[in-house]
C-alpha cells in the first residue's frame, strides 16, 4: 500500500474488511454503525471529523499487487483501498473495487487477524510489520525482502532519514519487533543479508507465541448451531464477528453479556453496546444482581450453552409450541431466549426444566 497509514487507519482498514468479509465479493457496498466502528478500534469518541479523516486516508491510499494467478501467469494491478466511503445518519457505508475485493477475499493473499490483538498495538510500524508477517506464520519465514520493498511495506519510503539502515533498524525494526513479541500471538526474529558491509535484504523468522495463541477460526459449523450464535446474529452481529467473539470469550461469557445488554432499557444499538460490554466487562454479575432479570437471563444462557445442539433445538421448539400470543411468538422467533416479551414465561419454563436454577 502506498502512503503512510496511521495506526488508526490501519486498525480501521482491518475492521472494515472483517465487517465486509462474508459478502465481500457478492455485495457492491457494506454498512456498519459508525459508533460501533469507533468502539471496536479503540477510538472511544464521537469526533466524526477524525473518522472522516481516517476514511479519507483509506480512499486516497493505493493498493498494488504483483503476483502469479492460478495458472502461473503474472498479474499486476492497482486500486484505491476503498472505492468510496460515506457517513449518513450514524451509518458508515463503504465499498471496494471488484478487483481488490477478489484479492482480499482470497485466503492465499490475505490473512485474518485477531481484532483483540490488533487493539493492543500502539505503534503503526509494529502493526504494519505484524500484518506482513502473520500471513507467513505457517511457513515460518517471510522470505527475503530487499530494503526498498521493506521501506514501502513500513510506509517510510521516500524518507532520506530511513535510507540509512542504522536509522531504519533503530527507529522502525527494533521497536516494531519488540512490540510484536510483547503483545501479539507470534514471535518474530529479523535476519539480514549483506553485500560487502551494506545490508541489502531482510527477512523475519516467525513462530507462534505459546502464551498468546491465536484463536482458531474454523469452518464455524459447530458454533453456528449454538443458541448464543443465533442470539448474536439476531442482534445484527455478522457471522464472522459472532464466531470470533464466541471463540475469544467463550459461549457462557458472551451469553452473560447478551443477557446484560438485553436487560437494559433504551438500548438503541444492541450490537454496539454488546461490543463495549465484552471489551469493558460490563455487568459483571454480583450476588445482588443474580436475583434480578439480568442474573436470571445469565443463568438461562449458561444452561443452554451447556446443552447439546439437538437438545437446545428441542427446548426451543417445546417453548415455542406453548406460545399462543402472535406478537410474543414473533418476538421469540426473532430473539430466541433473549425475547423481552416472553421474559417471565422463559423464566418459568426454565424453572420447570431445571428446578432450583435461580435459587442461588
């Protein structure tokens, strides 16, 4: 990518891609709540001017590729990182060019990274190096990059100061490597190659960080059969993000946060609030709260999460058959066990199914 993306712009670019990933090549444009966008990249602000500046930077950044296609033919291409972006009524709408979308959707080209790990980075060079190293984690090495290419990847090309390897190493390579090894799920080790006394090429050896292993994003079939996944989708959370949250936090914890969020009055954007609740651990349940609605919902979700998919489906159908009111039936079909209209009936149903469920 040409241009010098800020740390905020890099985080924003990755989140926009994750949000769009499932429909990247089938939809012409994508949408996300603007405040959710800010919260998920760690930018807790209503300062839309900063968001506009970051989006403008992505639209002005050129992405270039030069690779072999599936038939071994050389392919070169260039595209703006975003073809357009707009903010309207609190919603961010954006799009990719078709050619770039096809490249970004190809797992051989682009690696999915953990948003929670991305949030830990405080240096733009460190995140840039992490992005360029992580996709090679299974091969153990980036391969050799000549220094001109490396400077472009780090966004410091065109600077006379960084033409000196001494300065490049001191100000870019060493700090970036140190931060990656401290906060991420991989450990990188730089190696250099010289011609005479001058460094000409660099590569990075890569291995998993055993203390911060990257969560596995599998095919999702098991997770997709769960009640917690259904509830997340019902709240408007995308398929891939729902699976990331469940894998990262566990079904029980996510269920508890869903229960907390749905128990609050006046929540206009449950998905955005849920994102903040998971990050900041809103609604950590105390003994007092266990007697309240949020505590009971948490208990229900914990019991459901522990059941097999077959039994969860049977429980759901059994309860649905007991609902006679059309409005309540529709609300349960849309929201499942988080249905506000059926809260009292849900508690009574689970008290019968699991006697003593709410006693503690």
